[in-house]
C-alpha cells in the first residue's frame, strides 16, 4: 500500500513540475518582446560561432584599391580605411564580444554567487566586510579603473576580461546575499541545522538551488553590459587593440574616417545595438516568467 502511495506522490509531483514548465513556456512565448529578444540572441550566437563559415573574406585581408568603399555586392557593408571587408570584421568582432561575455559573466556569476551566499549565511562581521567590498567596487568608475590597469599592464583582451569580472561581481553578490538572507531562517534550513548538517552542505544543497534562479536572469541582462564595456574600452584604446576585430575597434577606426564614409560606424554600431536589445528583452521576459510577484502586478 505504501509503495502505491509513494508512486502516486511521485506521479503527482512529476505532473505538477511538467505543468509549471508548460505554463512558463506559454507565458514566455506569449510575450512578443521576449520572442524578439530570443531571435536576436540566437542570431548573435550563430553569427559569432560560425563567423569563419559566414564571413565572405578574411577579416585581415586588405584591398587598398577598394578602401572606404560603400556597400556593394562584393562588400555588403563596405570596406574600411585599409580595404578590409567590414561585414567580415563585424562577424569576427562578435566572436570577441561572445568570448568576453561568456567567460566574464560566468566567472562573475560563480564568484558573486559564492560570496553572496557566504555574506548572507555567514556571521555579521563577514557580511559587513563583503558588502563594503561590493560597494567600493561599484563606486569606482570603470574608466578610472581601466586607466589605472592599463598604466600597469598595457591594453589587452585579458585586461578587459579582468575589468569586466571585477565590475560584474558586486551585482551578482548582492543579489545572492539578498536571496540567502530571505531563506536562511526558513523551516527547512532550521531543520537541517538541527540535524547537524554543516554550513557548506546547507549552502550547496538548499540555499544555492533557491538563489541561482534570479542570478540566471541577472546574467542574461548583464551580458549586454559586459559587451558594451568591452566595446567602450576598445573604442578608447584601453581594451582590444588593432588589428584584432572587435566592435569597439571598428567604431574607433570608423570615426577616424567618418568624413570620408559613415559605413564602418554604421556597421559597427548596429550589431552592438541589436545585441543589447536582444539580451535586455530576453532578460525582462525571463524575469516576467519566473518572478510571480512581478507577473501578478501586470
């Protein structure tokens, strides 16, 4: 009899889980803004990952007689001051943006999650120390931090990655701390403590699954911020340097010849705008789906 009851409970739980997933999918795909954002994000990933297959030219290949060309059938986005195909360079610039966003957000996510849970679950003095560190980093201007780092090491892709990670950690850490504080005194956590479970076990098995959801939504919305930071630093000459193709360097080189042709600036700016819109719309749609309070408020 007990086996039948247990089997029935498992079946009911599975049906409930399936129903919740189906409801989430219906809510997401009923949001035109979310679908539009998802399409833009998918296009960004496809164009970045398969850039060597899609790009019609080598991004470093120069054709001086065709320099500063307007869009043509041979060069659909024109050429830059060295005759390099702008469309190919934009595609390869997407690979740089994807690499920095994927690695930078992943590291910031992991470190912020860990520090946030420690701050929310640990002793008060440790919480105060970590919050002070978070606030100090957030208060430090990005450009000033970049200038100081460049003065010590020189501009490079690795430097951009480090700056992005350091800047992004406080956001993830604060969100993880807030959610940890919200559940640390709930009954199931108290029951685990009374059974003698160590703090590490409680954090990994019970706190993390309840905290990680909101951080995933924040990660989706943090990607365009990271991409914009990389483009901004590269535009100022503090990040990725020529001849490496990145959206920031394309914009920088385009502005130097904007009186001769506007196409490099246009070609470098459009993917930056579309990618930012895509991840922002996708993140807002996911937030609407997974935040019941926000959903009820609409």
